[in-house]
C-alpha cells in the first residue's frame, strides 16, 4: 500500500505540474500503517506537513472516501484537492500548510475528545523542518499540562527541508530529547519498516502521556534518483522522469480495508437566551459586559468553551473559569497555541471564545489567518484596546488589531461602545457560524442604549440627527463617547452634526452610510482609537471629503483622557475639525 500511495503521489503531482512528491514518499509507510491498521473510527488525523497533501488525497481514494480518478485533478481550479489541505475538501477538519500548527490543533481536538467523553485518539504527522517553529513546543508543553495521553505525534525525520538540510539532519536524538524534556514519552523507529511503525503505535496507545513517534525516513524514498537528494523539494517529475520512477517502483495493485470514517466537521444548534440588562447611565466597562454575557451564553449552550492567555482577570473571563471550569482552558502566555487549540476544538463541534489583550492577538495572526481556511467557528475577543488603556504604555495598547481581522473577507468585526451593545453583540456573535472579532475597552463607559435596542451584524446606529446637519461624525467604541461630547459642545455653538455608532465594521452597510454622508453635505469625520486610519480606509468611498482622526504617532503612558487629547481623538479635536468644514 505504501508503494501504491507513492505511485499516486507521483502521478498526481506530475499531472498537476506542481507539488511535493518527495515529501509524500518519505511518509508513505507511516500513512499506510496509520490508515490501514492503526486509525479507528473515532480517531482523528492532522497532516501538519500540509505540503504532503497528495498522499493524503491518495489515501482518501484508497479508503473509498473519494473516487480514485479525482487524484488527476490535483491543484486544478475546479478541484477540491488543493495544493495544501483546506476546508474546500469536506473531509478536512483542520487546514494546514503554514508549518508548525498541526500539533496545537491536535491539542484542541484531544481536549474536545475529552469533553465528549470519547475514547478516540488524535494523530498528527509533522515534518522535521517544522519542528524549528516555537509553536510546536508551545503545543508540546500544553499537551503535557492537560495530560493528553490521547495524542500521538509522528515526526517524519527525512533530513531535508526546502532549501537544504533541516536543523538536525538525520540525527533523531535532539527530537527525542526535546519531547522528553517537555514530558512526552517517545519511541524512535525506522519510518520505512511497517512492523517498526506499528510497534511504535502500540507503545503510544498503551502509554499514559502524550507520545512522540520519531521516524527516521528518506525524502523521495523508493526511487533511486530521488532518494535523499537535495533540490527536489516542491518539484514534480517530468513525464519521462515519472516513467522511470514507476518502472523502479514496479507493480502495486492492492486493496486494503481502512477503518477510516469519512467524517465531516461537527456542528451544533444555538440555544436562545435572555440578554443581560443594564441601567441607562450606568458606568460599565465593555470588557466586564463581555465577561458577564459569556456566562449567560454558556449557561444555555454546552458547546461554548473559553481559552484565555493568562489574563483572565483582565479580559474578564475569570468568572467563566469559575462557573464553567470544565469548559475553560488556560493557554498561558502562548498565543499561537491558544488559537491552534481553538481551531482543534472548533473542528470537534465546539464554539471557542478566545480572549487576550487585543495587541497580543497580533502574535497569533498566522494561526488566525489559517483558521479561516479550516472554516473554523471561533470568536476572538481583544481587550485593552487602543491608547485608552492609559498608563501601561504602548506595548500593551492594541493599535494594530482591526486591520488584521478586516483583511479576512469572511470575518465579522465588532466594536461596541457600552454594556448594552456588548451584550447584544455577544449574542449575535455566538449565533454566527464563523470567525468573529469583538474589541473591548478597559475603562468604564456610560450605558447609552436601551435594553430593547437591537444590534444586528452589519448595522450601525444613528445617535444624533437633524435635517440641517453640517457634518457626519462616524465613531465606535470608546471614541463614540468623545463624539457625543463634541455634539453637545457644537450644539451650544449652534452647529448641528450627525453622530453614527459604527459598531459593525465588517460586514458594513456602505450604501446607508453614503446616504447619511450626502445628507450632511459630504462632510465626514471618522474617529478611532487605533493607528493610522483603520476605520477611515473602510469609508474612503463614502465621501470625497473625509477627515480621519486616529493615532498617528507612537504613544506613551498617561491617563486615558490625556492620551486621547494628546493624540487628537477627543471631543476637542472633533469640534475643531467640524468648525473647519464651515
């Protein structure tokens, strides 16, 4: 079967004219042993070395999950068999290809198995090159912390990366030492000896700790002019080279039965609940309203889980950790692994809320980016946003986060200004199936909305309006309160302005905003507690006369109101800009 998988990988990549056949060939015996002997119906598999996708498609074909003729469509625009695994192939639960992410997702899946009281195991195949990524060791640390004996990592030590030898080459001892240092049990095997591989899996299944099978292999195994040769990474064979390779491999007509169940990602039903109520004028931080709402959602919905990055007393998830401790997971200060865990839990049918300071989410941007290719259902919540966190200084101020989420086309981006809007948007987020981001504020702000107000995703609120408005002020979050203060100052001067709360940045009701702009003479001012025009870039087409108030310099420590004044996003700056329109 390993030879058959080699043949399929070579043929499909030659037909596609691109791909990574030699990376598939080093793993042929491992994948064959996994899918035709080891994997049971409730087990999971993640191909962390996602560039070896052709062998995964080949094994799906051999297991009867897809027609064998589909292999010839590899990498075609009309095919779901892409160059690296994504959600477009319905059997893929975790997208891979950005290396170093599979083990974190495996941690999340293993936790999901535990929550579901399933005896299923999670197997993840890593390349030796990706073990240079720090996220691998964040995940290794986490797996031991949570006692995940249901995880088996297989390291395909084939010696060669893309541009040359990997860090340790064919020396397997450093991989063993590293995994043992984190508390894993290990076994070193010959990755081309099926009996050796199966013995390694037997040890993993019998153990009481996470288990790493370190497999010494050869890249391009099975074809003499490819085996252990440099310069073949990401290079398919020509038709003539393919003919020679197939002659060497010989006949491989075989059929084996796999226990693999052709599973698709689990889903859930959202249960409605009553949104928490607040009093008009009450001073409540939106981060606190988030924390309270999180418990309300989880009380009604058992699929809600929370992962925090060692800041739960600041993000306000600590009450969830107390009330729903079995569904609360601490990532500690390892934001990449935090998001990877969420991807794995989402793949198991849970809806994770991931909480940390908004600025620290930028560290995990690549994991967040990959989550969209898994079609993950994750809710990100970034607290301590903007210069308004005050004295902690710029390293703690989330000033880069909004464009990170706006750059992903299917992601919902929300920024509430008070407790009522936060509670309602939390419900909307929880109902939404997909990735969403909610930005919260550290300081307390007054409740400005009625509990009966609605906040649909994609909407906005017109808070102040007359028939003679001379300008439109669009704001959100903490600076919305500055806009409302500016409105009162201008009103006393006999100047009418319209104020909009743009609580939903994505999706965006562009046409209605443009209509409001026209009614105000096209004079638009955007105000945001963020770097350099994140909001303004969305609204550049609303009017030809848009003025952007945002943070345009590297900030410093100070009181929130001092900082908003110093960096020109307070009521005084808004009043000054409106007066310039007249």
